[in-house]
C-alpha cells in the first residue's frame, strides 16, 4: 500500500459500506426468521399432494435455506469489512503519529510511488543544526528506526487490505448463483483458514518430505478446518485434481501395512481428507469446477507412487472413491462420478467385477483398516449413503438396481450398497439418526417398492438379507411403516393410518409380506421392524385418542384398525422366525436380544435428540418434518422405545421380558399385545383422557390377536411355508 494512500485515502466509503452491510445483515436476520418460522414451518405442516408435494415443497425448503445462507454471507462480509475499516483507520493514526515525530527530529518522509518511500533529513545547510540536538550518527539511526516503523505499519495495512480482498473474493466465488453458507466471525479467521490451506497444499505436493511429525501436524490442521468452505476449496484447488489423487496414492503406498499408532493416524488422515474434499465439492468457484471436471477426467489414469516398483498402482476412480467414505459430497459431482462407474461396472456383468476392478489394479491398498478400496463402487456407495438426494438418483433405474443387488453375490459391496439404498428411500444420511427427514417422495416410494420386490423374489431374493444388508432393510421397513400399514389395511384406510407420504399406496401386499418375512431372519433387521412398528402404533394410538377428529367414526373402530395392523406386521415377523426352524435356539436368542439393544441405541438417540422426536406419526429415527394431524406426538412413542430397549417385564402371568424371548411364538404374540396396551394406557394417562381403560385395552388386545391370526393367512397367500 502506498504511503499517501494510507494517509489521505478516502476511507469514508468503506465505512459507509460497513454500515450498509450491517443494516443488510439485520434485515436478513428478520427475513431468515420469517422464512424459517412461517414459510417453512407452515410448509412442513401442510398436507401436500400431487405436484405440490415435490415441486412446491422443495421450492419452499430451498427458499428458506437461501435466506439462511444470505444472512450468513452478509454477516461475514459485514464483519470482514468492519475489521478492515477499523484496522486501516488504526494504521493511518499510527502512520501520522510517526510522521509527526519525524518532523520533530528534522526528518522528512516522502512517498516515492509503487509502495516505496524515503526518510531523509530536512533540507538545510548545516546537519549540525538538527533541532533535536542529535549528532549525525544519531540522526541517521533515528531515520532508520523511523523507516522500519513506517515499513511495518504499511506492511500491516497492506496485509489487512489484501487479505480482506482475497477472502471476500473467495467468499463470493463459493456460490455462482444464490449465496454460500460460509460464515466467519472476523476477517482474521477467514484469512487464517485460507493461509492454512495454502500451507497444507504446499506440503502435500511433496509427500515424500513429510515426516511422521509433519503428518501429525498436517492432520491436526486438516481436522481443525475440514468443515471450513474457504479452507477446503483453497486446499483442493491449490493442490489440483491430479495432485490430490497423487497425494493419497503416495500416502497409501508409503504407509502400507501400518499398525498401531501409525494406522490410527492414517485412518484419521483419510477421514479428514475425505471430509475436506466433501466440503470443497460444494464450492461453485471456477477453480473448483475445474477440479471436479479434472478428477473425473483422471478416472482411468494409472496412479503410481514415486517409489513403487510395481508398474500398476490404482485407477483415478479407485483413488477418489476411497476418499468418499466420509462426508457429504456435492450431488452433481456424485451423479457424474456414479454415471462413469455404473457404465464401467455394467460391462463386467454381475460376476466378473474382480476382473474389472481388482485384477491388474491391485497395486495399492487405498483404505486403511477396512478393505482395500479396489472396488470403487464400495466407496461410491458410502458416499451416496451420506447424500440421500444423490442416492435416490443413483437407483432410480430398476435395471441398475437389480443388477447391483445381483453383484453382491460376488463382491463385498453389500453393506455399503445397503446403506446407500437406506439413505435413498428414507432421505436420512447414514449415521445421522437425529436428522429430520422430509416426507417420502413418489420416487422414493417407487424405489422402496422395487427393493421389496427384489427381496421378495422367490428365486433367491431373500439371500440379499444375508449379504450385510439386513440392518439397512430393517431401517427401511421402520421408515415405511405408514405405507406398509396402508397396504396391509387395504383401500380407504388412510384415515386410520396417518402419513404425509407423497405416494402412500405404492407398495404391493405380497412383496411387503415376503420382504418383512425375509428381513425378520436377520437380528438387526428384525429389531428395526419391531421398533418401527411399535413407534408407529404408539404414535397412532396417541394421535387418535387425543384428537377424535382425525377419524370419522368411533374411537373403538380406529383402535381396532391400529391393533389389528400391529398384530399382522409383528405376526409376519414372528411366524417367519418360527418357520425358519433355527437350530441353535440359545445362540439365536442372544443374537435377537443383541439386535434389540443395538438398534435400541439408534432409536433412543433419535428420540432423545429432539430433532426427530416431534414427528412421531411416522417411525423414528426416520421421521418426517412434521406430523400429520392437529399436533405432533412423541411422548408415548418414546416410552415404547424405552420399554423395548430395557426389556420391561410383561404384566400378568407371563414371566418374561417383553420381546426378549424371540424364539417363543406365544411370548412374541404376548409382547405385541402388551406393547399396544401399554401405549393406550400411557396415552390416556399422559393426556388425562376420560375413557374406560379396561375397555380400551380389551379392544386393542382382541384386535392384535385377530391381526396375528391374519398374518399367517397373509404369509400363506404370499409364499410357501413349512407344514
């Protein structure tokens, strides 16, 4: 910065800009609140149908999000400009003070242009006439000291100005249209993030020079900033697409066979690098667009470590997929990567994937402690599991879905594929039970119907449950308990079985029965069904008992519908387990109870978080944004989960913990009946409803038993059963 610019530049316009942005931030805060509390809240509670269920609702959600992002960006800009204005005024004061002192010392400060200046003696005939009384040597030293002081002031002012310009430009480039959600409390924090990214990118260009201590420091910094938009974008673009892929290739080669602390460090580094690149993928800067395009262009490039003796390393598609196992990547980027991989994978057929991805491309172990990463679809599926939108896109084609499910017989991709499908049909990212999912779209229901049909296929479809997908199928069943109840309840049952699904009649009864029966044989899958049904039943009972207007008819009739439905669903599960004739009853019982406890942790987390717990008219943790009806219910459902999770003892003559004797068909039936009756009692007591408790219990108990008997008939119509 020129000396004269700092002394006499017009900073009033910068001050006015700060004021304008602060006022804009205040107005946007109001608009953000209105969009969230009025626009989106009303949209969430509305019972949309047809085109409005997808197009209008999505538009409202995105509009509300844009106001939030606009406020975040405006607030960041206001703070960055405010910090810069305040600092420049401070540096101007420091500079003027220094120049004033120079005059008292008989020195003159001259701006010589292009950021340079001079400090000289005042022009007079006799150096000895220095008014300060200093000698020539002393005056020269004073001039040098003053020069250094002014240089420091101008340097700081230059850094303040240039760093503000840099981060503001990067901030604006984050979103091509609309606004970015990047938020910074001040200019320095944004500048530090950018500087850290540049430092790490520089180090990553020379991975061979990274010592163990250097890797630890590198990883620590990346963990600190991995969610920071400016840091992530700057790191990725400064390193470049090829540099990013080469860096991880070098790390995988150099630390192959890592154990102990080294293995822990590499696992952590892979996670932090994955999360950093995921954050960066949402940037819409020109540099990041080039990065994404270039990464995809390197899909078939053979990446080798510099010191490797093996001429074969790993394909670019394998490297980037190994870095997709953590974090949510941008939908368009995932779509493009998935299209290339699906096309290549399709060429190998269902049974020849090893020849395509492993044989000839097995020079590197790209995943520390979890497989090898050589099948890029495993990493892709993990990436899709964190982005429900991209996951729904990926499996929209029934042909692709059926082929990919078929490949699980010959690969280890069953678990990742199951998690990706779970995200696709539930709208919930994997590992985030507190996430509030939107109502199921027609596309999601269609996909769920195709999955059910695949598992229900008499020609080996039930084997899919054994390929590490049982838990995910159980979560899907829990999420679709409203739609499942509708199809089992028959036509015109919508008044009893509440839901805000866009397509509540999209499932087939035979497929539903066969799907539930197959999933019930997996302990985790069975637990998912149990929790899902219990939560949905408890929620429905509470809703109808507290709001009679939901059903045009007597409460007794709707309680019969709900109880019968619970008996049918859980009866299918109970009969499926009994029909399987499991030989080792003791081991099976342990697996059954372990499944209840593991899944209980998940469902408890969802309810206790409060995020999904208010939307109890669909199962948790995969609840819609808002309940259908006059209010949102969660209390009775939460109690139901707790009773299953803790294995509460059943009342009466049956001396067994609820659901804990999974191999005893009679005890299982008693558990279903007991749970439904407890939910009725809890709802009546919780809301002070004056209804005869014994009569309500009797209605529900008889209905559950009737549904249980019907479940056997439904199974016999749907599949061959043992005598």
